[in-house]
C-alpha cells in the first residue's frame, strides 16, 4: 500500500508540459527572451512615437518597460532560483510580449510599413488584429489549458500519449520550418545572383 501511494505521489509531482514543446519552460529563459522583447518593443515604440500612433506607442511602451525590468531581474541568479514562482510569472508575461511583437511584425509585413500611420488605421490591419487577438486568446485561455486540466484529471495517465504527440508534432514543425527557410533563403540566393548581373551591366547605379 505504501509503495502504491509513493508511485502516485511521484506522478503527481512530475513536471508536465503541454503540446508543441518537447521540453518544459526553464528558468534560464528569463535571460534570453526579455532581450528579444526589448529590441522589438523599442523598434515599434520608436516607429509609433515618430508617426504619432498613440495606442501602439502606449502598448509597446508597456512592453518595453516590462522587458527592462525583466532584464534587470535576470542578472540575479539567486533571486531567480529562490523565487521560482515569480520567475515563471515573469516568463509567462514575457512570452505574451513576444507573441505581441511577432504578431505585430506579421501585421506590418501584411499591410506594409512605408506609411506606418496609415497602415495601422487601415481596415486590413484592424481585421487581422482582431483575428490574431481572438486566436491568441482562444489558444491561451481555452485550448492549451485543456491539456493541463486533462493531465490533472487523469492523474498523469495522459502524459505518455502527450509525449508521443509532442515528438511527432516537433518533427512536423521541423519540416514546416525547413520549407519556410528554403522558400525565403532561395529568394535571397536568386536575388543576389541577379544583383551581380545588374551590377556588372550598370556599375554606376550600385551603391
């Protein structure tokens, strides 16, 4: 009886992580992602401020301030480990800021960044902002929490199936990532080649 109880406790205390990630979020992430957020937030904050887009300026100002606080926090290893709960909360907010930055990059690629002010008030920008926001909220508050609740309800029995799903899914994403990189880098290869031909024919026009 004592042995069975001990096994159950081991399962309950085991760290669980959801789909799409092979390894769970570690405390060390606090030393990396805030720096990424800092530069992305600073870029869009500066662009929004220069173009007078107040709501984007305020959004990325908040992201920028939190990123700076997180960067300062990341230098204190003792605090990171001692207050691990606080660190994970910091990371949760940090990843949300990363999501905002990446989504905003995608939006600007869609609507174009030549006229920042006009782009951010366009119908396409508003439509896709709503779609991305809705999708983010659904995945964050409904879909992925479902997997965590399911693991808790089954007392860890679902974890083995989940780990197989993670493994297969990561392989799938490796293929997708390879395709995306191939599409983008191939374009750079071809453009550089034709740029060489153009430079040979029109050397005076090349900076």
